[in-house]
C-alpha cells in the first residue's frame, strides 16, 4: 500500500502524534506514507487556523524519515490550502522553504469562505458548485507549486444534494487539462467512503474517466487519515476503481519527482 494523504497532530483537526501514525502504518504493511499535514494560510475559521509550526514540523519529518527508514518510507509532505491573492505568496514561500517530497494542493475555501460551515448559507447547491470550480480553475492558474490536486470534488461533501454535473464538466475539463499541461496530477481520496457519499467517489467516476480520456496518468491514492485506523482505508477498492478506468499505474513521489508504480 502507498498512502499519499495523512495527517497528524501538526494539523489542527488531528490529535494523533506523528509517531503513532507511522507505527500504525508500519503495522498495516504500508510501504510509503506521505505525511501531509495542513497548511491553510488565511483560513477564515479562527478556531481552526490550519497554521504550522514549520520548525517543529520539519524536524519531526526528518527525524521520522531517518528513524523508520528500515520499515517504511516516510514521504515528507504538505497539504497546501490554495486561495487567491496574498495567500498564495505565503503558499509559495512555504513550498520553497523545505525539501518536501510531495505537496498536495487543495481547496478548502472559496471566495474567502470555508466550504464546511458558511459557504452554502447564501448559495444554492448549483451556484455554489459552479462558483467553486471556477475558483479552482483560477486558483491553479495562479498557483502551481504543488504535485497533485487534492480531493477535486470535495464540494460534494457539503451540498444538500448532488446537482446535475453535466453543467460543470466543461469547467472540470479545463481544470484537468490545465493540470496535465502543467505536469500535475490528481488523487483518488478514499475519505469519500467515510463521509457516506456511497458511489460518489472522490474524484467521481465521471471525473476520473474524463481525466483518463484526456491523457492524465499521474494519480495518487490517499486515505486522508486523521486517525490511525483510517490509514490505508479502502485501498483495495481504490485500486479496483483505477483498474476499471484503465489505469495501469499509481504514482509515488520523491523530492517532488513522480514515479509510476505498476498496479
């Protein structure tokens, strides 16, 4: 197993020590674990600033990489919260300030509002989803210091009902084409199963099929684990989904360089 999305107590929404996460991954037989704790500068909810003590984080990553090298590859990572404007200057600085192996670029906000609590208060599901994908496209045009786009259809967690996606697929195609042209990838994020989305996977099967048809090949699998028992979650099912869409490889990273691993 190669789990390329995990969080420890360095993230504001996890309380599990990094050592515990790594030891749990080893016990599960995970070959590579990407530690991708949150850095989401200017996140609007002050109760969850998603800031990082970078000095401690970097020391912990280096120590863990060395300590566990015989049993697991600890991939030194970061999940970067992309927003527009001045926020991206902070993101560029953070991405360039340490020799990360892997960076996830994610959108947890849109237009200065967090998706979780406030975004849909004044928007219909249809308008909110449309504005989100417009925002994602503009965001990746402005910020490209990441390796894969995280949970591309994360917005589906927060709608009251999944709208007809045919009206958004042109914009999603633009996003995927832009990623491919930049040499970036996407992730298959298995947390959708934990969120009770059923067949609505992340990415959805229609988005995954579109990515493959456009020539997309860079794809990681990540549990988005915040607790030990979530590591490697539904990994077998994720592999089966990829095979069913014609993917022959999953992607791993070292020093920001992609490597394809045959499924």
